[in-house]
């Protein structure tokens, strides 16, 4: 009977264990990562009215917004609307509270989506919204919207000189819904 040295025995055992582990790894099919897909990707514009008009004195304002998602590379064009109440003055511009937007889709399928937006973040004239589609078409999708408020920031100087701001317009740089 041939003699096996301890060194050769260890190498043989290590090789056997490595082979078994490699075979097990090759047969294991773990959970697959789900890639997100884009349901909607649009740009457009918005218009906002303030009631009462914004002045130099902080006051409770109702801001009503109409959104036009008119150019879409993925998904149908749409219109949206939301309303928020917040305290505003010419200088203490805030991004606003959490809001709920209802979007109406302009295609043969039609229908609406309700998006619950978290309070947005502001960087100069750019506002970033994140949220979730909570009802209707695309329910469960994650939502992101980026806007550039053009006219309001131009009106701040006039507001400081006594001209109240009753409306603003801007661009919707992107609206993206992903599942």
C-alpha cells in the first residue's frame, strides 16, 4: 500500500473541497437583480399662480400649479395639476411642502396618475421633486421631476420694490417615472 505524506493529503483534501465549492457555486442560481425600466420621460413647462400675491410681508399663500409635459421620449404626453399652501414673501423663497399632483395622460389609453411628492429641494432656480405614483396608471413607480423657475426669480427685484408677484412660469427639465 502506497504511503501518502501529510502534505500530499492536505493538498488533495484542499483540491477536493475547492472542486466541491466551485461545483456548488456553478449550480447556485441566486436572486437576480431587477433592472429598473423607464415608463415615462418627459420635459415641458409649468405655470403657477399665487393667491394672494406674494409681497414683502410673509403670509399664507395658496400656490396653484399647471404642468404641461408636452415632449416625451418615453411614454405619452400629459398635463398635471397641484395646489399647495405655504408661507411666502419676496425674499424668503422656500421650495414648499409635500404635495399631491394628478397627471392626466394624453393618449388612447388615457387615465390619470396620482403622485405623492416629498418636500422638494432647491438649488438656486432649480427645484428637485421625488415621489411615488400612489394611484392610477403607473402605480408603484418612483417619480422624479426637475424644474427651473424662470419668471419668479426675475420678479423678486420688482417685488422688493413693491410690485406683488401673482404668477410664475418655468421649465420642467425632466419628469421620469421608473418601475
